[in-house]
C-alpha cells in the first residue's frame, strides 16, 4: 500500500480521466502508479509521454515489453 492514498478516478477530469478510463477498459482498473501521478497532471502527462514515446519509437519489441512488465510486476509483488 502506498504512503500516499490513490486518487479517486471519479474526481479526475480531462486527459487524466480519459486515460484512467482507458486503463480500466484494458486492465480492469487504472494502474496504481497512474493513480498517484494523477495528483499532478503535469507529471501524469510526462509519464504517459515517456511510455507513448517508447511505444512509438519501437525501441523495445512487443515481446520484450511484456517480459519487462512481468519482471517489474514480480519485483513489486504484483501477481500481474
């Protein structure tokens, strides 16, 4: 559990709300780290921009991205 409580997605608006909704449709709920970034929309946009740039650039292949996500989830104690 984070020391900072996660923001309630229903209290967000605009870009943040649309991204959290898209994550809910994809993953069943918003990603935990994004619920913390949502407190500061500028940070939220920066984090999303980083991931979007990595996706668009194709630096990492789809299979490698999946493996990295699994490893990070495992290190964080997530059963994802």
